[in-house]
C-alpha cells in the first residue's frame, strides 16, 4: 500500500465560515468553559421519572466513579483502568503534534466516559437510554394510551385534542419529582380513546398563571390546516392500524467502500411548481439517481419544519416527518424503494439548534426557567443571533435522552442508514464559528472556546449510532476542521466517519468569480483538494446547495450565465462561452471527486448544470413555487446540451464503481504545472491527466506513473458522448518507459519510476488504466462509445469490485 504523499496532518481552512444555509459573519464574545465539577450540569443524574436505583449526591458519584473499574469506552474497546486509558489516548500516536493538548483530550474523554457510566448505571446503558420514544410522547400500553412529557416548569398540565373536544378538564396529568407529567387514557369499548390521525396538544400552566397549548415534544407527526393562512401546526396522534402500516420488504444494502452521495430535497424535486411527495420522489427521482451510479441518497428537510423556506434547518418537531410531502408511511416507502435499488439513505439531522417558533416548536416549552429545567440554555448562550434559533443544553440529562433517542428513532423506525450532522461547527465552539477564520492553529480548537458539552454529546451520538448500526455512515458538516473529528471515540476522537470538505467549494467560487482562467494555479488547486488530515476521511463536493439558492450561482451558472437559456441547443454550434462552460463544469466536478476526498457529494440538479437558482415560496416572490423545483425536462430533452454534463456525471461515478479509486489510500500528485496548466495524479491504479489550459493542446505529453506496462483510456471528458470533440483516441495503447535509477525517486520523472506519453487537449481530463495481461488484446475498455456503459470496463480483481455488484443492473446508456 502506498500512502498518499499529499495528505498532510493539517486541515483545510476557509476564510469565511459557513454552516449549511446559515452564513456566519458577526463576532460573538467567547463564553468561558465551566469547571470540571460544574460542567456535568445535571439537575439529577438519575434521569427524570424512571428511577433506576437509590438516589445519591452528585459529589458521591463523582468521587467514587473512577477507582480502577472497567469502563466501556465504545463497542470495540474495554479499558481495565480509566487512568491508564486517559494516559494512553490513541490519537496522539496518529498525530503527535496534538500532545501539547493532552489535558484537553483527557478532560473531554473523561467527561464522555463519566457520562456514559452514569447512563449505564441509571438507565441500563446507552442503547436503552436512547429508547426514550417508547416512554415519552404517546405509547400504547396495556389497556390504553400513556402520554408522558418532560416539563418541569409547568404548574399544571392536561392533554387536549379532537378526542375530548379540546377540553382537558377531565384529562389532568400528574407530575413526578423529576418534572415528568403523565396520564393513562383507558381504551373505550376496546378501541383507543385517541383515534389514529386525530389532533392533540399539550396544555400547561406556567409560573405566571398563563395556560399555553404546545405540540407534544415527542410527537411523531404534525400537520397544518392548508386552508388557513399562517395557521399553526397541530400535533397528530399517529398509530395506524396494521393494515395501513408500511412493512419494509428489502434489507439495507451493504455499506459502500466509498459513498457517492446524491443530496436531494424531496419537496422541490418535482419538475412542476409544487411540493413533491415522498412516493413521487421514490418512483420518479430515485431511478434517476441510481441510473447515474450514485450509491447513497442524502435527504434534506425530513424533520418537520413550519417554515418551508428554512430548507428544513429550522426544525420544529424532531420526531415527525415533514407532512408537506406525505405521511410517515410514505417516507418508509421511499427508503424501502431506495434500498431495493441498492441505495443507502442518509438523513440530514439538525441537532445544532431548533426553531425559535413557540406555538409549533420545541421552544414553546421554554417559559423562562433555568437551563437545567429546559431543553435550551438560558440567556444569550441559548440563542443563535444569526440563525434566530435556540441552542440546546447538551449537559442536560433529558436533552441527551431526547436527542439520542431521536437518532435511534430515525435509524430503527425508518431504516435510515446514517446521518449528515448539520451545523457541527456551531456545536463545537461557544463562539459558534461566527466571524472566525480558522487557520489550522491547534489553539483554535482546544481552548476555553471549545464547547465540551457538545463534544461529549457528539461522541455519545456516534458511539450510539455505530453500536445500533455498525455499517452506518455518519458525516460532520464542520468547516473548522477540528482535529480528531473523524477519529474513533476509543482513540479520543469525536467518532464521525467523514467530514465534509467545505473549503473546496469556497475555492472554486473564488476562482470562478475573481480569477482569470490564465492565472489559475495548478499547485493551489491541487493543494486545496488534498489538504486534509491523514486518516480522517472527507466527502468532497464542488458546489453546495447553498450556491443553488437565490442570490448565488452554481458552477454552471457562473460559467455560462444567460447563455444557459439561449445557447444550449445541439442543433447549432455552441458559443465559446457554452463550450468553455460545459468543459470546465465537467473538469471541476471530476477533479473534486477524484482528488478531494474519500467520498463525493452532488446536490440535486447540479449533475446536469441546472440553470436556475432555488427560490422558496415567500412574501418577496408572491409565495411562488416557480423556482422551487428541478427542471428534469432539460436533461431529458435530447437536443439540449444538459445531457452531456449528466452523461459525464454518470460515467465518472461508474469509473469509481469499476475501480474503487475513492476508497484507495494511494493518492499521489506527480505534477501540478502552473505554466502548462496541467495536473497529473494517481488515485488507486488510475492515472488522471487534467489540462486546464484554455488553448494549449499537448501532443506527446509525458506523464509519470507507478507500475510499468500498457495503459489505455478509461474515461475522456472530450468524447463526443460528453459534448466534446473526440480528439483522444480510445483504441491507442500507451506503453511505459522506465525512468531513472530503480529505487532512487529523485532520479525518476516527477518522482515516478515509469512514464508514458499522451495527447492532452485543452480543457479536458483523461483517465488511464493499466491493462492486465489477462485482458483481451485490442479490446476497447473505455467508458465511452458503447450502448451499455456498465460493461465498458472489465472488473479488476475481486478486491477492486463494487461491494454490491447488483448495483450495476439497469444502468442506462450514456448516449
């Protein structure tokens, strides 16, 4: 195995911090970290209402907790001595430069072990603790429905709804010593007293004597009256009869070696100006995703949010699916359909903040109480000024139960295969990343600015997810690049599988907006794409969904602008702007995929250069859905050039399907020539040649490689099928020549022991694969020019095959 020469131990940095859909630009004063003893912050470590043993003081537990007892740090590692474990944290052997921050890592890791031990002692373990939805909210128990709600600030409480005419006088709830209200509503004549799909609310009186109605915090469905303007949401009791419940038919597909993620928003996935449904997305959009050889779907805006234009990021009801697109059973149909196509499904989970809404959101339970009695921090610490949203108190026992149970709910009830955690940067720091330009200085990550409460929660969350579903994929949306975020919890990391490489789209925006193409630096581009921490995996992407929203522009829009409306017909010759735009759109997406990480992500529509931004219905556009959709007709129309970008997207995903280069640790940039404007690199067994020069075509261009032998074209962006000029011959054999003294890299060509020569046209990228001796002489194995592209390249050895070979079934022709 050859380790990447370019993966350095430092992190990608960005001059502007941006958490998805919320740009952070103003400075906020740092909040000091609390002392070790106070940082636990529990009102009562026993939990609220389901006592698991004798109560004792926090001091007694802290003083007696670590005396050489066995502690499970995660599901892979049992440490016989806590003290020994904290002195030998694995992350320091991976990155010795972190050793000056050993006290910080010891502190937060001890906090994690501390918290997990408490949960094991009083709740029966982390997995049991995360079954809160079986106790809280509405649940069927023998002979009736039991409803429980944590609301310690309430003085009186009732359950109201359609079932009792919204009069709770006969349904008073009882409060226990931990602030949990409960009531059991007996069945009537053998039928549930609360009918399925009927409306319900939690009514309570707080300290000033005022009665308020709120949607239950653990509600599993919430709807709004479509006939009333700005109507508040209602909680809905969801317990369909067996005949109406969706039963999953297909198993989860195997975890891919590397995720190729299609990020999608169900509501705006219709070609018509309306909200699309889960079932329509499943039947009409999922086949498109599969045909383009993605192996993972990432769904946005699943959790209920009352404001559609928030893009799903201002969550009001954490356990409820967005009712705009259908019911919980409809979402299950979508996920099952994806699994049947071999697609894993990730959910955009928002645990970084909550909607500020009172009448229909979790914020409505905050009636001025202290942080210990609330889901949120009190005062300024509990409010995000730029997002206009509430911030969780991650040290609170019931907040941990709520959020961890939320993760388990989506994994088990809906069969999601993992999560993309939104806004992780905001969680990790007391300053939330506001107006902070992270430079890579380790002091920026490990100081009083670090919110250890949130770090411990994320460690618990990742431990739980991988315990329940070992093959889960969990991605952090973190722009800061905190070291260790992608390391295992047992090594002292936070436990994510991947981090989004958020600096990459910023770099492309800067180049496309501010730099002349002749001044593009190949060294800077390759550095930006490879600048990530060794052993911590990243998901790369060329453009985010933020760029597709009104006010910004996608890569294709930046390149072609108004000509995307007038110059995309194949019936006429392309203008220089269109020709350049299509060529660079393909190159930018592909080099980002091939060099930028161990996974790849594309937002819905960007694969074919969707020409319009997204504008959600709002007062400023007359509540129009006209631009809150995807125009699939553009890529389906054969005489429009959008099909070329889509075909290349399909082919580059297929290339990874065939050669698994994303999962390879072999990544070597052998040349980044600013004069020639050419980047040459190896990823896995493939050789990539990117010529960004606007004019120069190079004949006999010499490229270095590792292994000797015969090479042929595997993928060529200049092929006719992708809107190119067909200048590169796909039936040409390229034989290598040895370079320099064997075993002495400095005498080689670009430090490579072999080389071969190629034709490299301007603004093209060409990939070469090494022909094995067992392959048929003279066979055409390129990814272009065939009816069935799934058979274009022969499979490598068994180790190079896709984990799910059935995923190749039904791949459409590139033509």
